[in-house]
C-alpha cells in the first residue's frame, strides 16, 4: 500500500473515531458598527425580525442602510433592500459595492411586503432590509398583523436577519424593536453614522443577549451615540 493511501486511511479512521461536532450556525449578523452591534447583542439577530422605528422620518436611517450595504461588501455577502417608495440613492455608494446588493424597487408598501415574503422563502440573503419609512400611514395600516406573523414564521427557518424600517411602531411580530432618536435630518451631514442614537425599546429575544439589552436601556437614558 502506498504511503498516500495509508495517510488517507489514517485520516478516515481518526474521523470515525473522533468526529468533529458541527459548529452551531452564527445567530448574529455583525454590521461592523461597533456600538450598534454591542448594544443589541453583538449584531442583528438572525431568524428574527428587527423593527427600527424612526419617528422623525429619515433622521439618519438612509445613512444606516448605506452602512449595512458597505458591511455586506466588506464581508462578502449579499444584502436585499426592499425599497418601499423607490427612494434609495445608489449614487451614494460606489458601483463595486452595489454588486453585493439586490435592490427591489417598489412604489407601495404591499408590494414591499410581497417581495419580503419571496426573499425570506428563498433564504439566500443574510440580510433583508424592508424600508417602509416613506410609505404613508394610510397604506401601512392596510397591512394586516397576520402578514407580519407570517413573515416571522418564514424568517425563523432561515439564517437571515430581517430589518424593517418604519416611521411608527407597527410590526407586532418583531422580536427586537429599536428607536432612532435623532432630532434632525442627518442624511446630508458628514459622519452621520457617528451621530445616530439608537435605543432598544423591546426585545423578545433569547436570554443570552439580556445583559446587552440592559446596558442599552441604561445607555438610552444618557442618549449614548452609536458610532
């Protein structure tokens, strides 16, 4: 028997005798925004819906979306952006970075929800962003809560973090609810990300991130900046 065959047999024997336990799949999607990730449990939760509420409209949310897209390019994964009012500005991001982005352009909120349904069933996107901030309250009210619970059931079965951007609280099935507490429009300002203030409003996530959530809640009273 050749030496190479003996080595292969030895490797097979060791693999059978001492099998390597499968590594658990990561439960967080790291965005690269250090303080943001730490405050919500080291990244956006996978298999869950996170609702980011921006009561004052686009008070930094577009800058945050751009940051998520750049993080996807940096870490070499694809991100899907469902644009509820066709408002995303691709010129703010380099063409090379856009290669990691699937941009779904919608004009109505219901179109965006249907797109989210399809993409979550697909399960190939680590991050799905549903931007409904500019959609009118009238059309958002037409989305039944049963729809959000259906989307939650879909995302639970895939390794995807689903982030829904809204202007007021509306996603009852969201396990994590965040509030963007900026008082003005940061989209045209330099270093807008460093001026974002995000606090945890509610979490139904597992207990392992509870310390981070308690820290974030304490930080919210001091209006800690996300850098």
